[in-house]
C-alpha cells in the first residue's frame, strides 16, 4: 500500500496504480478524454493534468499515466490546474470546432470561442482507437505521420486483412471521427461483414457478442457468443473482464460433458420455423416487406426492434394494407416436403391481424389468404368470428407469386376467387404464416436415440400412449410429437412427467434433501429493529440512483438500526452475509430496496426464515423496474423517488407482525370423476404412482364415448385398445372402481375433501386429497337434415356402431354423404368440435375401402384435419372422395322423396346446385358438454358459456382449476380426440401428484381474518368471496356463534371481503388498514 | 407554476398492474417519475378510505389500477 495526499486528504493506493485510478476510487473527479479503464494509459489528451508536489517543488503531471509513490501530494483543483486544462480545451476546440464533446467542455470552462485558428478536423488524436485495436489483437490502425501530420490511419494507407471490421475503434472514439458507417464504407463492403443478428428479434435487430438472450430469460445472465467474440478470434480484447465488478467472466471456461444416471428421458425439443427463403415466388429473401410471422411478432412487440411501432422494414412507413399468406411450408409437398398442417398458423395469423389493427387503428386493412381456417382450439372459433366483425378479410385463395411494384416498396399479388374471378391487389406488407417442422439435428438425435419418426419427421407415438416413444423409458412432449399449440404442449409436458413418474415412482424422493427448519424467534412485543438493504443491482440501480445516498437516508428513518448497500442483494453470498447481519444486530424487520417482489420476495423471505425470523416481517420496495429503469435520464429525481419508496416501506414494515401459516396435510388419496378413456387414464396414472384412487362412473360400465368408436385415424382398433385399458384399470391394486355411482356431496378443500357417493340406494363416504373432473361430453342429437326420419341418416357415432358391428348394410352402399359442422360453429354453439373432420374423413375412407366403387362426398365448411391428420385428408382426395364446401348461410338440404334420400348442395366450384341420391347420410354432429352445474357448485369451479369447465389458465394451466386441489381433463374441458384426452388425463394426474407428493402444504399467511367482536353477521363477505372462504360460525358453537370466520385454506388474500365489510371487522394480514395508511402517510 | 410537479399515489394490483409496471421497466419504457406505487393484493382490497387518505396526505392525484 502506498499512502499519499490527494487534495490534502490522505489516501491509499496499490503499487503500480496511477493517480487517476486512486482518485476515481475516492470519488475525486479528474476530466479525461483519452483514458479507458481497459487500456494502458497514454497521456494523449493532457486534460487530466494535475499538480504534483514532491516535497521540494511543484510540477504538472498527467494523472492517467503517472504512477503513485509514497508521500507525494496531488492537487486536482488548483487555479493553475484549471488554467492549464482550459488552454488544452481551447486548443482542442480550435482543432475540432464541431465536436459536441469539446463544445460541452468549452462551455464548462467558459470558453466562447477559441483564440486559435479554427480547423475542421474531428480527430483529437487521443489514440483510443489505436490502443483498442491493439487490445483486440488486430493492430490494423496506427497513429501515422509526425507532428502536425499525425493521423489515425492504416499503415501506408492500405486496407489489409488485419482489420476484421469488429467496430471496436468506433465504440471508443469520443468525437465521432470513426463511425460504423465509415467502417462499412471502407472495409465491410469488401468483406461482407454484417451486424450480429439478434436471434430473439429474428435478425431484425443486432446484438452484441455478450448478450442476454432476451429480457425474461432464465437464468437472466449474459452469455458470450464464442463465434463472434473477438477474444476467441484473436486472443486479445477481454475488455469485459475489466468492467465486471464481480469477476464473473472466465474466457477459459470450457464446455463440460456431464454424465447423468437417469431413469427416463423426456424429449421436449420443439420445432424450427420453416425458412421461406427458398420460395423464390414469394421473394422473402429479396423484399424487406415480405416478413415471416415470427418477424411480425417481434415488430408488434413492445420490446421488439421498432418498440412495438408497426412500421415496415424498407422505409419505416406505417402500412395501410397487410396480407397474411397461410400454409407457407405446411400442407405443401409441391414446393417443400411438409405434408402436415402446422396446426397453429391460422390462429396466430388471426391474432396478429387483430393486434395489428389495435396498433394501427381500425382503418388498417388486413387480409388473410387461406385454404381452410383451422380454429379448432378452445374459444378459437369465437376469436375468428370476432376478427371478421372487426373487419379482417378472409380470402380463400392460395396466392402464387408476390411481385414488387416498380419504383415503390409495395407488393402486388394476383389471386383467383372461388368464383373464378382474377383479382389484382397491392399490399404494403406481406406476412408469411410459416409452419412448424422438425430440424435436421433433431432427426439426427432421434436416430441416435433409436426412436421412430413418422413420415413427416415427428416423433412416432401411439394414440393410447401419446407421450411414449418407440423406445421404453423415453417420452416426448410438445411440437416434436406433432405440430401443436401452447395449451396442447403444456398438457403433453405434464403427461410426459406423469409417464416418467409412473416408471420411477419406487425411486421417488430417494435423491431429495430435506431442508433444516430453523425454529422461529418470538419478536412479538419487541421494539422494531429494522434493517434496510439497498441494492445496486450492478449498475442497473446504482448507475442511475445514488444508492449510498438512499442508504444513508434510510439510516435517518425511525426504528432503522442497520443499513447497507449491496452490489447484488440477491446473490447467494449476500444471503449468507444478510443472515449474519440479521442475527448480529438482532434485527426483527427487514426492508430490501431492489427489484420486484414478484420475482425476489420468496428468496428474501427464505433468508429471513433461515435466521429464525418470521418470513412476513419483510417488505420489499421496487427501485429498479419501477424506478431506475424507467427514469434513466433523471438520476436526481429517481434518487428522491427511491428515498420516498424506502421511507414508505420502512413505515409499513414497522407495523408488520409475524404471521402463522397453517400446515395442511394432503390426503394421499385421489378421486377421479368419470370412467371414460380420460378418467381411466387419469386413475391409472395415480394408481401407478402409488396413490390410492377412486374412479367414479355413473353408468354401469367403463369406457364412455369410446365404447361406440371404431378406429383411430392412425388405424388402431379402439375396441381392442379399450378392452386392454379396462383390463389394466380393473387389475390395478390401488384403484377402486365405483360403477353406477354419483357424487351426492362434496365438502372440504385442497388436501382434505370428503364426499358422499350414492350408488343404487347405498351411500358411502370417502375422504380424498385431490379430485379430477373427467366427466366428458356427448354427441349432439341433430335437429336438422331430417335426422331421426330415416335409418339411413345417422350420426358419426351411429355409423361407428355399424362399423364395429359389421352391419351388412355397409357392404351394399353405392353412395354416402357426410355433412360436417352439424350443430357446431353455429350461433347457438359457436365452437368447433375439433374431432368431426378427422372422424368423417376416416369413416369415409373406411367405406371406400369396403366398397371401392362407391361415391363418397364430404360436405364441409373448412376441413380441419390438423397436424399429421392432414395426410388422411390427402389420402381421401387421392381415393376419390369428393369434398364440397358450403357456407352457414347456404347449407345442404336433405330430403326424402319416394323413399330416396337426396342431398342438395351448391357446388363451390361450379356454382351450380347438385343433387346427390344417397344410401347413407352421416351427420358429423357436435360434441356437447353436460353443463353439470351441480358438480361445478360442489367444487366451486366455473363453467363457460358453452358448458365446458374453465381451466385455471387457457395456455399455462389447461389441466387444473383455479380452485386448489381440483383438476380437469378430457371432453369436460373441450372436445378432443382420444390421444389428446389421454394426454390430458395423465396431465391432470401429474399436476395433482405435485400436490400429493408434498404430503403437507402451508397456507399463505397473508389472509383475511375476522374480529368476531366487531362482526355484525351481515353476510356480505360470504356472498362476495369468489373462493367461498368466509362462513358463519355454527349457532351451537361455544364462542361467537353466528359470526363470520374465514377458512385459511381457501382464502387467497385478495382483500375483497376486507374492503366490503361494513363493520370494519375484517383485516387483511400483511396488507392491513394501518399498514396501507402508514404507507400513504409516508408518501 | 411551471416548476410544479404533481405527486400521484398509485394503488396497483399485485397480479396485473404491478406486474405491468415491472414489465414497463424490463422494456425500459420511460415515464414521468411522479407516481409512488403502493402494492395491494387485488383492487378488491381498495377502500375509498385509502383514496381520501392519500388526498389528505398531500397527493395531487390517486391512480387505482387492477
């Protein structure tokens, strides 16, 4: 350590350090233009000149490259120093009068105009670029020439390969002399160097070689891209290591190969979006205004390349007309090899068109060019109808070519309507709705793992084991199993977890570690001793807010005993330090001023609990997301705001009380309601994972709808498979089947349900921890098309019954007509029944196989053979099955004339009425739910307008309810085929097992509580609570009969009852009136 | 009067608006620093008394979002 005096104050630095470095450490500002933390100092600009007294005399030295020595005295602020600096600025300004940085400095030093002759240079010869280029390991530029001829140039003014156009020189140039544009002109035009495309922004934006993949990435840690990082090219640079405050960057880290012993593998490897560049007819690679749907997503996103401003790429003009082209890279074996339907593109195109209109206003013209609109998901058909009413145009036409309009950036397309009319139209932008496909590396992986793929290169699975690959122990979920959307992928993933869980259940919990629980310290009645931890979050907060200032301010607040600031309060080592501080200072309330409690509160609460402090004696205030990040240009105001927020948090935390969490045991029994394929799969999954399971079926046999289904679209015999499934269910030891049984009552809550089962006059009470609703749906009995008037007019399930029974009638058919959307996609039932198109195409093919000579017609509104079912549709067309489209306004008519069944329909191509005499009419009838309001009431779960149960979250929680402990699967959720029903059954079991496996859970401590002495028994809380948590204390109770009480297991802590209690009898722990008032008062 | 800046008490629902305010930060959207956020578990918790109290304690505006 070297000790010397800086402006009269004793300071210390290390051997080899320069004056500037030590001054920086002590917060003494010395101006400089040529200094860079990562580069050797050069003393070029002379602006950092300071006065040094060596004990005998004073002289001027440059602070950036003058090494410190024992006993020296430095003065940075003397009049002489200022005079010298002023002269330097004046000279530099004369050399470069237009450089803003120098103009600012001149203003600071009170120079209006340089006294020297103005030149028109913009380089101050600081040499930063040269030193940086050296550091990069490139040495492409040099300070050439001498004296007044000195310039930054390449040796001998020749461009060499030493320059790799990395742009490092431009990044440090303080004056703008070197810019990326200039580099581009001089170097990259010959080298074809381009910006590093941001993967997240689909290449619409650049990114750095060190980058966080996207703002919400987990873990949210930057990564170094070795392919673009200069260090990995030249061995130089490593500038980043000088800036990382915690020395986290290790360039010599190597890839590790880890060997893991696992019992099963789940492939959730996803898909790749189709690359349309090879379609020259769409000119995606040439026209900037032809974008893929993924790129358009980024353009619409607030965090995207245009900050959510909808503009086209070529000229940043707001588009007035946008077209979407469907099935690009899907349903196409002509220009690519993807025969499958990608399942998701119709819906995302509709979504994008609606959001585009939200961005640009209703006058934006959106047109979707499609073959069939496939909105077969839950609530998707409604969304499609909504798009139509909002003016999105849907044009049934496959456009062949996109032609740029000369002299403009617009795009012209020509297309043919159903009527044969040729239309020419110009659009500002065209979005290609690209499909999903399996990337080549995944095909390689499948080969390596020795698992089978389908002809479309998706993972091959069986309808009755939808997540099982061809190799035992390896499971699959998501788009690798087949193109699918988010809800179905989430269902699959839970199902795969369940399938693995079934296999591995004997090993469950053998590798888990149990966390030691620290006994709680009693702080009730103690004076608050508050600790405040203010986080810098690297420079995220510290770069804007004066964190030490906030910390010191916190010290002045009442009851605050300890304050500190941390570089990263959330880091693991800080948690250890915090624990020490809490214990040593006997703190009993903690405030962390950092990022969002939504992400970090659980972590800090755990730290509190580890010291024995009740975890609710904690308050977090958000000075990052809601302060430093959003007030970047106002450091002073942001600092003041941070102080205000800390004051509010401190005031509140002082009033916080330790809160108890009730421990609930989870009954280790499951109940599954519904004995169809879904219910059986769910029950089997529970039983195989070792849980006692009750399967309730209200009829006298298991099987449900599957009892009347013939074959799956993959050709599996459903009756055989069903028999196998029923056998397995019947043999399972842990599984008790209750036939002819209905639920008579449900009491209790998560982990502790109790039901009365009614079975043929007998009543039985069972207790269980979790329940799954798999009550199914049924086939709609048609009310149109002469149904019921003639045995030749049947529904799809009725035809299946004939096929199962090998009805001889089927062998003598000459003609069959299938009519789709019977009762579906109608105003009174505005949803698509999802299964009927595939079912009809499959049955039609079966008839054709039995009587190759017969005529089969499928009258449809759109054919929705999604995913690889599309291959079946193709097969049907090849087999000569005729598809005729109709509209809801112009439906086919079925008539019986002289004993002959006739179907009249208008052919969509000829535009002419057709009359088909037929031997069979198959009505593809809707799937309708039973609208079981009683069951919904029992479990306090909602039904939607169509009568299906409403899941917790349409995308992320498709197999569970918002009510804890109750789960959902199968047709009760939405119409779906067998494979998806089984997957969802397993998924529901999987979600439920996450609860069961915990054995006990803790309720939230921040819940409502009644003060019965104030309660007036008005019942408002009981009627208003969405979770049925409040109830009256029974009249025969010893204390407070008739007053309200709140069940902590059901209360979600929303506070609705608190705000509506007219007697002020209810408080909300953790957000009580006094606490909120205290915060308001502290504003 | 041009120097005057209002102070606004913002009561944000933990589940939606508070999360949105976090996201605004993640997206680095810039907005005036006049609000002071009070996180509440749900706007159902909101009581008219809080609004009155905020005004009484010098807030120039109250924003409830959820």
